[in-house]
C-alpha cells in the first residue's frame, strides 16, 4: 500500500512506473495530462484523451426527459398532419426511450428497413429515422390505392416504394422543426433514404445515440417508428435540454427574420373597414319616412369637435373634419387605446 507521500510523488511525476528493462519508464503525470506528453515507445504514439466527469458523453435523465417531451409534442403534431397526407386515421405516441451505441440498435432492425437520414441545421450530425415494415407496407398500399397484404410485409422495397416513403418523411419535416423550436431553431432536411445498412452504420459510426420509439396504430395494424439521435448532435445545445423549460415554454424565443418579413407583407395586404362617425341624431320614424333631398339633420356634435374614427368596428383614432381640395377629409388628432375585442369585431364585420 502506498503512503500519502508516495501517492503525491506519483501524481507530480517524481516517480516513474517501472516497465520491462527494454523500455523506459512512463511518467504518470504525463499520462494524466499535466503536460503535453505523447510518449514515444518503439515509434508508437500514445495520446491520452481527457475525460470530463462533469460532462460525460451520455444523456442524463433530465436531458432524456427533455428530448422525450420534444417528441411527445411531435407525436401530437403528426396526429393532425399525417391523416390528411395519408387519407386515413392514425395516432403515433412515444412508448420507449433508451440510450446506447448505434450498432447495438441497428443490428436489431429488419434487413429490409429503409433508413432516412435527417439533418437539423445548424446542429452537427444526422438523425436516423426508421419505420417498421408493418406500417411501411400499409402506408405504401394506402398511397397506391390498394389493400394491405400481410404477406408483403417483408418484401424488398422498390425504388417507387422508397420514393413514396421519402415523400412521407419530407411531409414530417415541418412538424419536426416546430417540435424542436422550444429547444433550438433548426432547419430539418432529408438528405438521404437508403436500405443499405452498412452505409448508414458507416455514416453514424459507433456513436452513443438516444432512440425514441413511437407506436403507430393504423387500420388495426400496430407498428413502430424510431428516431436515433446522436449525442454529438445535441451536445452544442445540451444546456437547453431542460424539461421545465420545454413544458413552460422557452424564455428566449428564437425569431426568424425571413418569416417576420413574410408575415408583415401578408398583413399589409389585409383590408380593414374604416368608418368616420360624424355624429348621432335621434329622429322619429315619421320624420324618417318624410325625409327628402335638402333636409338638414342636426347632429349632437359641434363643427370643431373631435370625432371618432373606427377601424374594424373599434374606436382607434380621434380626428377633425376638413377639406382637401374639393373633397372632404379628416385630420387625425390622436389615438384611442385599443382593447382585446379588436379582432372579434373584425370577424363580426367580415361575417
């Protein structure tokens, strides 16, 4: 057993680890990264990679829960969007989350699986998405207008089959973008769809990934859809993977300048009814019946009094009546504080 002084000497490099007579001693301090040491032994370089115990390359329970919440929201969005695309009812739901090495998961998949590679720019790496053959076959039959044949579950996907499933995933990208918006602003893109398992394994490697499995029930057929998310992809935003933040909504909202410009341009094309109320008067029905050209109706306002200007049925401005050339006009003199009923009144006006 080493004494405390001997332990200290080892850590500071004062003592070297004994090796065979043909090799020189190894400085323990160098191996622990206290110097830029690369020990050269028989022309072999041994590089010590630092390991941060405070930030290991794995997902914590809170981070896994945060990613799970993102995909639970994705399931709700897909419940609304996929039926209109597939013309049939289905309801995906998250049933399982797990982390591990990618090659351990890929070995359990069907050899006829179609792998969809999705990027979440600007995050690094790629997500792998797979859909079980039971559901894939049903989706293909639905899109081609036929009936499902359980004997065709394990058939080899043709190029047409792959293209149809490719379109399905393309349709899901907007929902993926919206689901991740509480964590980070991303632009999902489907970069490849392939049945080549070796190619997918080469692209992802042996990274630690988190798998999120969805159960999909479609026309009394139950299958799965799985996302495989590499840890390296989420590492830049690991501090934002907070379940509480995702549930309550992220405090800092990401703004999309392009979307803002488009929305403003769309708003500019909206027409709103504008009415200028010159005044009010109460008359009897008998007087109303006998009104004719040239008659004068006395209003309850004075010539220089400010009058109300209504936008979409809501008082928005004050103004004074005047003339602009040979035409009547009104000059704005102030604003009126709007209330929340503005849009309700707008709808009433349009109806």
